[in-house]
C-alpha cells in the first residue's frame, strides 16, 4: 500500500478514536435525553393513576351525599347526560344538592345510595392533557320501608388536565341491567355505549408522547449534580407509584384470604403490632391476638356450601412522603351464608386501613420493595341486611364485642348504621381542590399526622457509572408501574368485550385464544379486585381478579355467578397482552334471594 494511503488511513482511524474518546468522556448529554424521556413517561403514568383516584373519589362522595366535593371534581363547563343533560359544575352541584340531598349535605335517614365504580379502561391522549375512561358502576338504590333496586351500568367519560389537576369534562352514563330486589331477574336496558378504545390502545395504555430533551444552550453541558438531583426526584415518584400498587395488591390479597377463611395466611399479612377493628366489635392488637380473634368467624377453611365473599372496590391509596406508611379507603361488599343459604346476609361498608413498611428491612434501590404489611384494618359497616329481603325490608344492627373472643380494647368510635346515616371521615383531601371534604353538620374531619420527611436519595451518585445504575433502575421501576395499569386495562377490557363482542377477546391475546366466548345468558361480565404481581424485569405479570356476573336464563329467571379470572400478561414490543387466562367458577345462585338460595 502506498505511503500516502497508509497515512490517510492512520489519520482517519486517529480521528475516529479521538471522536469516540470525546463521546465516551462526556456521556452527560445522553443521560439528559434519557432523563427528559423518563420524566415525560412518569408524568403519563401518574396521570393514569390520578384519573383513577378522581373517579373513585366521585363514587365515595356520591355515596355519602358530599355534593360540594362531588361537583368540584368536574371542569367548569363539564357536559353530562344527567336527566336532560346538565352542563357545568355549578348546575351539577345544584341538581344533586336539591334533588338527591333535598337541600342539604348528606343523605336522609333510611336512604341508601352506593355508586361503586370499578373495571377501568383508561386511554391517555398523545398530548397527555386529555383522556378517556370506561367504567363499570354497581349501585344500590332505594331505602328502608320503600324500594330496593340493583343498578349496573357503564360510564364513558372524558377528562381534562386543568391548572395542573385532572377533572371530569364529559360524563356519559347508561344503564345495562336493573332489578328490583324482589323481581324474577335482571331487566336488560338494551343500551350499548360504544367503546372509546381499540385493542391497540388497550394493550399500549401509556404511549410515548414524543417528548424529547430540551435543547441545551450552546456551549453548556448538564452537570452530574443537576442530573443526579433530577433522577433522585424521579426515583421517589416512581417508588410512590410502585408503593401504591403494592398496597392495593396487599389489600385485595387480604380479601381473597377472608373469602376462604385462610386465617393463618390472613394474620400473616399484618405487622407484628397490627390491629383489627370490625365495626363495633372492639380492637384486637398484635398478630397473635388477631389470629385468635378470627376463630370467632368459624374454623379454618370454608365448610361445604358456605359462602363468605368479601369484595373490595374503589380503593384509594395515599402513600406518605417518606414512603414508609400508607392509608387506603375503599368499599367492602360482604355476601355471606351458611351451608344451604341459611342466614344469608348482605353487608356494605367502608374501610379506612393503614399500612407500613417494616423497620429494619433493608431498602434496596435495585429491587421493588415487597415489605408492606397491614398496620390496621378498620371496617365501618354502613348496612347489614337479610339477603332474601334486601334493604327495603331489613336492617340489622352491627354485632357487639364477642364474649368468647373478647377484644383487647373497646371500639374506637360509636355510631349507628342503616337505616341511620353516618359518615366515616376521609383520610385524603379532594383530588381537585386539595382541601378536606365538606362534611354534613356534626361530622368532624379526621385528624391527620404531620407530613413525614421525604426519603433519602439512596446511594450517592459520584460518577457517571453511578448515574447509569440509578437511571436504569428507575426506568425499570417505571416500566413495572406501567405494567400494573396495562394489566388492569386488559382485565377490564376482557369483561367489556365479553358483554357485547366476545369475538374481539382474541385481540387481547398474544396467540389466538379459544374458549373465551361468553355464555349468552350472561348480561354483565363484572371483573374486579385485581391482584397484579409484576415480574422483577417489568415485562410480565401474574394476574388474579374476581368475577361477579349477572345473567338471565332463557325463561327469564335471573341469577348471580361468581368466580375468579387468573392468567399471565406479557409485553411484546411495548404492547401488553394476555399470554394465558382461565376462568374458575366458585358459586352460582338464583335471583332474587341470591346467595341466600345457594343449593
């Protein structure tokens, strides 16, 4: 080879080496691009969670007649299809204040008004500033000495990000089935609200917004310190999302353990100094005392023909700033009966529970935290009725403390339940106003502990390699949080497709799936209380959810049927789909009478 050619090659190789060396010596601009992308991604996952919190708060406020807080969840010019189409939050407030509340906050004695929302499919717009959501609603209408009606319907809502908070901009509600408590079966409305989503949007709920790194001024380079600070802040936000999911999973796992009377497993979910308070039955303190107390509800395991379903819904989780404690509020439905349907009862109430991470457990930034325990369970029954006759003709008192299993402490509060009216104070503020709820006269707001300090920043970031490790871990954690919401979207969409277009179910699977067609007699495929266990790599998850279906036979007689949906979801090219799904039947019972008539 000529000398000039050798020289040219050498110069070219040298130039490439210098360029590569320069790129390797200054990786911070690349890190900045990743941080910008991470921030945009985390904002979108937080938006999905905020919309769910908003809609769940709607259900809690409506049930108790907190009309001011309920109306504040709407945008100023919100559109609804209430009655003739009420528009604007002030008109919404006036409608419910006058027509339902009869001119006051709260509900009249003898009235029942749960509006329980679940089964969300949330689709965030590419802009990240608007969204749509489909929800199932199960309502209990009427009152003592009057009527009693079950109502199952669908919401197709729209949301808008206004002044930094999410609000309801469009509310569209339609009934699916209704039934008077003494009717022969469910009355199908024939209404179908079109899906706002496609299979593609369901399987990719948090799409890339297209946001990229902001341009850096000429001649400037981001510092390692500034990037480390941003990553640490984002790490705390990602951890909060992870904790919300972990606490929700723990609460719902508790419910499944109660169903089967798995007392040993249930007691192990509590912290060593945890407490259990059910209604006015007193407080049991410590894991050993809780385990002993559970025997008052029967021996370990269900007897043949016994039913003990404890359904948890509309759960709002608030994680403390330090990430070590959390509160959860939700609705609990209890459907219980002895063998053969004897002593069948329906109970509806509210839980305000607390949770804690265990002191002394090493916090590992490289792994999601799975150390949450139940610190306290406090269930407030609002209504206990005979399952055969319903809430128009029946109202039972809450049980007193057991003499055979005496509690360690007396009840922490005293109140009367249905047909009397009472409000359990909320642990959380209104998600739009940021203020405590406005209660009816005589209701005191809950006392809240002072905010704890935020958690530390984790291991120090002293060099680019440290930043790479931390940034990679936060990205992985966020992928896991996104997987949680993707799984809930899939589970919910599965039920909606079974309602009206069973053939579309296959689009939610990785491979063509057989055996997912719905029985024609099933009118409403309700899927709720999901436990979503994300794999460490954030690329798959095991799921379990409760089925509570409403149907009619060909002769018009109605029925309830219940069970579980279990399966696995996986991510392929950032689209989440079912790999497996299996429905397991637990019980079926005729309507009316329900579980009080289980053979």
